[in-house]
C-alpha cells in the first residue's frame, strides 16, 4: 500500500516539476537561466523523482 502511495506522489511530483520547468523556461531568457542555475535544479529534481519511482515500481513487481 505504501509503495502505491509513494508511486502516486512521485507521479504527481514529476508532473508538477515538469510543469514548473516549462513555465520557467518560457518566461526567462537563456542567459538568465544559465546565471540562475534553475535548469540544473529541475534536471536533478526530475532525475531523483524518476529514481524513486523506478525503485518503488520494482518493489511492486
């Protein structure tokens, strides 16, 4: 049961993170994105969410 809840939370976090990154990339210039470093934050956050999601799915299977 906890694995299912964790998978749902990870899926929602992945959707929210992707939506945030799309909005951020649309509203800021490329130079500003490089200076602020938020692209790296979104990339790392997405990677960690996917890792947790994969480990939880493996536990169910």
